[in-house]
């Protein structure tokens, strides 16, 4: 019988919030502050808009899930706050579609106050009239409550809305100060960071850092405790356990998501037993990294694929030579990739050297390229010695 708690690697909102609380590390002060800001938004006219920024796998959804959970448990907010947590995979190309997403999210979370059938009159109007109708209807149904809109991948939302849609949204929020927004993004795109953008200075922005070795040890210890693994928790506090954590830290790059996957390997002493599950893990993680690479523009994708197959960091001029591009073009793309969390840079004199930020990404690409299990055994041997 498997007594392990279900910890979703890619969709933390599917994990029991109590379990997410049990393994939460690093950001308690940040979460407490975010909850208090939403509370103030609900209880006063002072509305806060918060944006958490970090690469994929750095715990953005974990943080947002706990924020929504804690707010939902606060009985003093039941009549003051309604929450619309939007599906991150849906697209909005104008204000009407965005407001419709908000309303349908309210139907799911607050079915006693909202119904999908009530939207039928909207579909009898043209787009302009429908937008005005939905604006008024949404405000009417809120009944002086504050509306918390939770938006993951804000950068994708703004890209879909375009400049015109963003201006409409900003104007609607300013004219009707009933909104509080909690959003996440992989990076600060121009739609947020540029002084000329309509949302410049709109959000209180919080960067999400990767885990340190100490914070990773705390996370792994909490996972072991949650699963009732007393021996594993004790092992993690031993010198050998700390050495294993440092080894895993090298593979994960401090990425929260990768630690959830790697946590099962921290105490396995049998090298033969470890190779197969580790290879299985690499196989399962490969589509995740392939999707991340595929998401990039073609030139950036070529850079990442090239760096994955290199044994050591590379200077800009070498990358430009190998990829038949100018140093200026490669340098510009690398700056963008560093902002997205794909690469790291280090100085060697006046020269910058670049490498993949997550060694596990390199390993997945390398194994896919080599189509052999040999790198797996060599890697596990390395981890055992380390």
C-alpha cells in the first residue's frame, strides 16, 4: 500500500492544500503579506495588485494555491470577497473574453451567486454592446464585494489582449475600483516593465528566488515528514544526507518542481535499484523540458539545444560561430534567456560564459540525443560517490 501524499509536480492546485501547507518553505513571510494585502483590499477601498515573477517550476502556483486557500478559510471575508481563479490555459484576445472568463470562474467558485445561464442575453448583442452589458452585469452581481482575480501567466494574457485590450482593461479597473489582482509571470515583459505601457507601476512585484541548499533540505525534510518517513527525515540531517542534497541541488538548480521529483531518490542506497527509477524519472521529465524548449522562439531554441549538448560553459563568440549568427544577436538572445531562467552566466575576465541553468534539462536532452542508458548509470555512480 502506498501511503505517500499526492504531490502534483505540474499542477499544485490538484494537491490537497493541507499537504501544500505542510511542505511550504522559503516564502511564509511573502505569503502572509500577500494574504494581508488581499484582506485590506476586501475590507477597505485600498486595492492591491500583486505580481509574483519566476521561471517555470519555482513554486508560483504553489504560492497562489495557498493564498487562495487561506483566504477561503477566513470566515470574515465570506461576505466581502469573491474569488475568480482563471484557467491559465485559456486565451483572451479582448476585454469581453477576459470578463467572460472571470464570470465563469465565479460560477465555479460561487455557484449560489452566479450562473452561466444568466449570460444568455449577452450572446444576443454585438461585441461592443456585449462588453458593456457584461461589465454592468458583473458589477451588479458583485454587490459591493471586492473581486479577487487570480491570473497565472500574466505575460501570456497581456500578449493576447494586445495594446488595445490592455488599455480597455486598465480603464475598466480605474473606473470601477472593486478589483484586486494576484498574478504570476515567468518574467517582467515590456507590457509591465516599460514606462510607456499602461500597466507600468500598476503591480507590486515580488521576484521568486530558487531554493538554497538549506531551504532544499527543509523542503525534503517536510516531504519525508508528510509521508511518515521518520528514518528518511533523520537521514536528511546526517552528513551523508546533506551530501546527497547538495548533489540533487546540482541537478535541480534550486528548482522547486524538480525537488518534488527528486525527493524519492534521496535515501536509496542500492545502486542497481536506483538506476531504473531514475531513468524512468528522466523519461517522465523529458516532455516537460521539451515543451519548455519548444515554447521558445527559434533562435533561442537553437541556443538552448546547443548549450544542452556542451560539456562546459560557452562564450558568446563561440556560440555565434557554431550557430552561424552575429555575436550581437546571440548576446541579445542570451540576455532574454537569462531573464526567463533558462541560462546562467559567469564572468571570465571580460568575457561572459553561458550554461544551462538546470542541469537536469541538459541531462534529459542528452539522454534523448544519445538514446542509451549508459549516461544514467554514470550519473547515478557520480551521485553515489558525491
